[in-house]
């Protein structure tokens, strides 16, 4: 039995929340929702929706537009803050700035950032305080993610990171 839910009958505020959650779950689903009707397209084009994208989940073949990335960053999107933090800390060796970006994303409960921030604090400063943010479920998801991204571990990281990367893995 195919049941449809009349989302357009809900108040606009609830419709906007649905669009935000879809944006956080799947970039592809958001674009499908946008294509469904003019109302959903208008809701999806609100700037606040950009806060919820996970830019790391955008399929590589779509080549995320620089303007969209800038808009997401301006909205303090956790995935863009995470990307900036990783870039500053591990590539540019700007540890203070990078750690600040990672913490902002981790405080938003962006799972990759929680892991990276906690492990960075542990490995570089022997600080385990942020480990309390992990749940059993998140540890399992993070473990799978880290293993799936082994190709990225040899990318352009600073020498200090390369010396410690086995501890991360």
C-alpha cells in the first residue's frame, strides 16, 4: 500500500523544518525534494537550509559550486567548519585556528568533527575530555568512516601529523 503524506498541508514552519532535516540527511534527497514542487523549492532555497548540508556527502560528480560552499560557511555549516579546521590544522600547520574550527563543528555534534577534535586533543595534548561526547553508536559509525577513508591519510598533511597518523587509524 502506497501512502502519501500531505506535507503541504502542514504549517510553513514545519515544512521548513522538514526541508532542513532532509538537507542534513542527504544532498541528493534535498534536490529531489526541491524538484517536487515550487513550495519545496522555495523552502530549500532559504539560506538557513545551507547550515544543514553535509558538504562531505555531496557526490563528487556534482562538483560543489564555490558559491554554495561559501554560503554554507557563512551559515556556520558544521561540515564546512570541519573542513576548514582539518585544512588549517593538518595542512597549513595552523594548530590554534584549526582546532578552533574543529571545536565549533564538534560542538554542533558533527560526527566527523567530534572524532577528529577528540583524537587530536588526545594525541597532541593527551586530553581526553571530549571523549565523553561519543556514544556507542557513533563510535561504530566513526570506525567505519575512518576505515573507508584510508586513502585520505597520505594526503598533504604536516610532518607532525604524518608521524602520528598510525595512532589516528
